[in-house]
C-alpha cells in the first residue's frame, strides 16, 4: 500500500489495516467495517427469517458496533430489533432473557480474537466435539438452552471494532482482562500477529474448515 494514502480515495489515510496491506481515511474505514458486518450477517443467515431479532449488549466495542449496524439493517427491512443487556450475565442467563422476549437467537459482537481463543481453548482441553461445532452461526458459546449467538463481526479484529466505535462516538468499555489459559493464548496470538500480520485470519480459516462452515476467511 502507499504510505499515508487511503486505498480507496487516495486521500490522507489515518487507519492502517496491516493484515490486508491497506489503509483507509475515516470515511472509507467506516464503510469497510459496515460492509464486513453486513457480509457476515448475510453469510450466516441472520436476516433469513421473521420475528424479533435480539442483539446482545455487553458494554464492549464489538456489541456496540454490531448493535448499531444491525439496527440500521433491521429498520430498512422493517424488522423488530431488541437489545438484550448481557453485561455480567452468563450465556445461560442471557438465553433465559432471550426466551422471555422471545427471540430465537441473540446476535453477538464477538470478534475474530474471540473465536480463535475459543478454538485454542477447545484444542488445549482436548474437546474435539465442541471444536467441530464452533461456528459464527451459533457463536462462541454454541446453542445454549436452544438459543444461538450468531456473530457477524467474526472476521473483524477487536481493534478495528474499537476504532469504528470511536469514530461513530459509540459508548463502550474496554474488554475485561482475561485470566489463566485465555490470557496466555491471547498474548501468544498477539505476538504472532505482530510478527506476521494476517496470522489471525489464517487461524480463523482453520477454524471454519474444522466446522465445515467454509474455507474463505
């Protein structure tokens, strides 16, 4: 990419996308994020049915960004969208709330890192059955009490979601500090990504292959 140039309009860029070898001005970066999430939503069939659509809000950038974009899509389609406050709730508690509304699924704002870490946790714990069921259609938690957690931002980095939230002035809090195995895996992934940009996408591609979702990442 040309240093300092937006890959679309050639104006001054301020937001690099190292893993793709490109950079954007704020306007085209916003379009990039919106396009990725909308593509993800179509790919996993979020808007394929009728009824209310639940979106999980946990306070992090991913959930704030996904809610804002899903709300826009739902309004264009005439669908009803419902925010579900999942801050400090377990997946089972969130599923219980979802059933009361009711909604059949709760859209989550999980990023590429969330999926990769969960994949490595299942590998470390030798849980192949769960690994094979790990897909963006049902989310990192899978189906809980019949509720799935589809994640249309599964190809976006956490930092990209945070940058978009800042640009759009969406309120969010920093991701909670992980502990134990998850923190160790997260640090390992970040070191790899720093040395070899695009490592996360290669790992995601492996996860999608294992689950039978697809091989494009």
